[in-house]
C-alpha cells in the first residue's frame, strides 16, 4: 500500500533554454509532481505526518524562477534533487515547456525525471 499524491500543472516562470532570448525573458513552465510516500509516513490525521502540498508548490515556483539551465532535462533533475526527502519513496517530476519554437507543430514538449 502507498499514498500517491499528484500535483499537476504548477504554473511557474523561468529562464531555461538553449537560445539567448530564452535566458532573457521569463517563459511559462508547467510542472507535474507525482509523489509516492513511504508506507509508514502517514500515521495519523496530522499534516506533520505527510507533506504539505502548498510548500511543494511554493518550492517549485522558487526553484524554477531562481535557476537557469539550457535543458529542461537538467531542470527536471534539479527539481528532483531539491524536492526529494525522507518521507518520499518515489518522486516523478515532469517539466512541460508549452511555448517553444515547435509550438506550431506540437501541443507540448515535456521531460520526466524520476527516482
């Protein structure tokens, strides 16, 4: 048994991409978190025994806004490394970059990183 928590479509802005203009102006990124808690994490009906969803949303917003990477692959790994903790058995992060040079030909570009 496990608790699977999904926080989808965290709207945030950052300066990530290989092109110079992508490092100058903020772009929209949508971040999905799939968090699988350790089986023994939630022991009662207290928020201290689980994770605080609002904290994770705020941390994602801050991490995306205060970093800059060429690749969204690197951003996904960076988010993982800064969000995983002892309560989490598995963390899956998907970084969506909806507004790319390929936007006229694709609905979305995304990368998923997990561990």
